[in-house]
């Protein structure tokens, strides 16, 4: 049959070449749809069901063998009309051989749809075509069977450019994702909110979200997908903005963090000097209430800066330098009580009404005494604050059980509810019942927190006590807990490992004014023989105004006399009187002077270098001059790590101690790996300095 003839047939007709439809007549377009919707997909995809495909393809194969085949009641997926919405219709087809190996297929739909049904179809078609969400169907081969107007407008394509095309053509950068989507859908799973990028007709890439499931035939075989796509651009923009804001917030917080660290350092350094001078004055002048309060205030500021530093460190995921050793609990309790009494008087928390009692049945326990002391003091101060209005007592109990030591602080004040503890200290999130009982809890909490930061709030300190206690106890392997007693009191408590502890035979009570057991005194040199001065020469070498030279102060009354030139020329460690010289490497003049003063009181000579570069110059001038080096870590020009590197590169084995205001575990490890012989946090108090001197056999005598 000639081309012109078959195209004029009153029935649907089309040509198949190599398994694809290559030409159709006008009747085919009227009842099945335009050619472009079928040209890019295998001809079998035009059939609606698997069994229909078998019959349809069987007839085409017969025609390919120069036979004429007829099949009836084949359900076809038509895409005719303006909408192109796929509709199943029954067709009878006859296939026979065409020109040059082609197959000619002709046929007609079975019956006609009545007028009422057409109206219903039109309403349904309009519903899908103009839905507020983009829709499309994909065949099992990944071709676009149908897409509504909304989708084509979204992507900018015409029906001829989009329908019948492989979906991969429109998302070439997402091949792996599309294959994974088909894999999920083919496994019977639906997908939801899967992000994918489509390329619009104008070349722009568009972010979309896809929801899809599969339509199956009656035989349970894959028929086509049902895909809903939504524009995801707004969400992506919000995410990008949020990421930008988050990055800026992190940058700002990092700047603020650095600023706060600098502020804390600037405050803490001079306050440590003031603390040391006040402590020395108390030792020299004896007990004085005004002096005690001033020392307590200075100590409180020093510890407050340490609290801020540690809280920042722990919240960043760092760890404290925890040193576990045994200690006497009665001595620990007496120190706690003395510190508590001094601080509450200093901050006017007691006002004559709050008393503190401590009871324990533990003689000795094993933990980090300093970290535990800080945690307990914060709990006692918090209890005193809560008790001040309605109570009179706070009670610290340290009790040994079968497996653990329980440390508890209880007050007889008004008590705190769950939400109160949460809102004030962030120790525990309130449960659902608490939230339901207080619908305005978030607003009330925010208002309380806002008011607490104002100076007019009447609160003492920075309000970080319980938060810091919580993380301090975590460093000890414990967890802070609380409960409200039947009497309405608040009890904070935690458990510590009882391993290595020693119980008392009975519970003892520690009261204010009890003697604090004194630590074992530092051994001194044996008495000097007759005719020899009992104390070694007091020599203190301090830098000149420009930090470039040394001067000798405190000349001895007897024994060898040394000038600065003699000392520099011979080296004190090599001199015949066994005098020791300590090199202090410290950029803070106040801290350096305080250390030098401590050493002078113990008859230890010292000299100061304001940074690592100056210290290395001094060592180059006389490597045998120094018996010990006390080195700050954070200094300009050359810091502590650069200094220890230079010392070890010179082959010097002089004991060197790292001094820092930071207390991170990883920092201590870093110092030892760098070559330091010891590590100590600031402030380096006099007993700590004595222990270091004893450790490296530098002690020459005791203080006056």
C-alpha cells in the first residue's frame, strides 16, 4: 500500500521500523495521540497491560515474518486530545508487512464513549492537568508517558519536547540518584521528599523534591510511576541563608571566645599577684579580719576566672587535668567549711542566719581533691543562696556505702521544683507533665534568664555554679542529681567510687573553727656545723630596667661573696657553694616578680627572661648557669613550646616546668611530648612551688 493511501485510511494506522513507531496517520493522532509521544519509546510501551503487550508484540512479530496477524481487545494507553492525559481504550489491530521491512498496523477503538462520560473525563482531565502540583508518569523504561501542564510550565518545556523523552535527559547530573529511585520504586517502596535537580529548558538547574509510588497491573507487574514534584528552591535558599548565618555566628562566637579568654587572662594574672601578696602579708602580719576578707575576695576572683575558663573548655569538648590521689576527708571538710564561711561573709549571703554543718563517716577517700572541692563549694553557695530567704541551715554529708561514696548538699529553704532547676541552671530538661502543667514555661524561663543577667537582679556571681558543677563532676566520672524531700527541701547529690576509701567507725561532725590538719612540712637542709651560717646566702637575680642584665640583692652575711659578673662567668651550678639559680621565663612582670619573691624567701636565686628568645640568649651565654627553668606557655616573640624546643635542640637537660592558666588534658600531654619535665597550672602558689623545687632537688632552705 502506498504511503498516501494508508495515511488516508479512516482507521488508525502507523508504521513500525525496528521496534519503534516512525509514522502515523491523522486518525491515529485523533484516537491515540501525536507521533512525538510515541517515537522515542519501544512500540510495546503503547499497550497498557503486560498481557496486552504480549498480544500486540506477537502480532508485530508475525507481520515481520510477512504474515498478517489480527489481535482483538488490546488495551492501549492513549494520549490524544489537548490534555494528553493517558486513558486506556480497547483496540482491535491488524498487522501486516509493509515496504522495505516495515510493519503496517491498522485498527480502531472498540465502541464509543457516550457524551456524559466525556464530560466526566474532561473534568477529571482538567483536575490533573491544572493541579497546583507538578505530576508525571514514567514507563518501566524511564520514559515520560505523561506530564501535566503545571510540570511543563515549571520546567519550561512544550509537550513535544518533554513527553515521550527519557527522564534522564532532563537530569543528566543525577543519573545515580535516578537509578536508585527506580530501584526503590521497583522494590515496592514509595519515596518521599527526595531532592533531585532538573535542568530547565533555559539551561538553569532547578532543585526539586519528588514523591512517587508505582502503579501495578492486575498481574502485579510494574506499569508506571506516579511522580509528584515540588519546587525546592525556597528551602535551598533558606538552608543557604541559615548556613551563612550559622557560619557568621560561629565566627562571631569564636571572636567572642577569644576576647573572653583574653579578658579572663588579663583579669586573672594581676589578681593572682594580689592573691599572693595578700597571702604573704597574712603570713607576716598574722590573722586579721579585713586582710582575710580581702584575700578571700582576691581568691574568689581568681577561682571565678578559672571557672569561666574551665566551663568554656569543657563545653568545647576538652577535658580537665584530673589528678586522683588519696586525701583525708576531715581535713578536706574543714577546708571546705572555712572557705564557705569566708566566702559567704564576703558576699553577704549569710546575713547571720545560714549555718553550715558537715558530717562524714569516711576517713580517707581517693579522688581529685581540688576538682571535688570546687564542685562542693558551688553546691554549698547555691544552697546558701536558696536558703537565705526562708531557712537557716545547709548540710554537707559525705557517706560511704557498700559500693560508692555519696556526697550530698541539703538546705532547709523553700526548695526548687524541676522547672526551677532547669530554668536557672540547665541541669535537666523538664518532663512532659511539667511542661503541660506550666504552658508558659518557655516564656517564664526566658524572662527569668533575662532578669538574672542584670546587675539589678541582686544575684551574686555569674550564675554558672551548677552548670560548672555538673561538668566538673562528669570529669570525676560522676553525675549531679537532685531531689525534693518530703519536707520541701532541695537535695543535690552525686556518687563517687569508693575504691581505696577508708571508713570511720562512726560518723563525725566537722564544725567551723576545727583545726585543719597541716601537710607534711618540706624538709630543709640539716643544721650547719659550728661556725657556719645556718642559712645559705640569699641571692636574687632580677632583670634590669630593660631586661637585659642582672643585679644581686640580699648579700649574705657570711660565706663566699659573689658579684653578678662572677656568677655569670662561672655559672652558679658549677660554683663551689652549691648555690642554685632558677630561670623564670614569663612575659607578665607581676607574675615573674611574684615567683622571684617566693624563691627569694626560700633563699633560691632567680633571674627573669620576658620571653623565650631572651631565655635562649641567656642559656647560650652560660648553659651551666641554671638548675631549673619555670616557663610560661603563652608569650610574645617566642612562646613556651618554641622555648623548650630550643632548649632541647641545644642538648640541655635542665629541668623545665611548663606554667599555664589553661588546664586541658591534651595541653598537658602536648607539653610532655614537647620535652617539658613537669606541668603546673597557674596560679603557682608557694606550696606548689616548694613541691616543684623538692621534686628537682633545688631546695636550699625554708622561708623565714
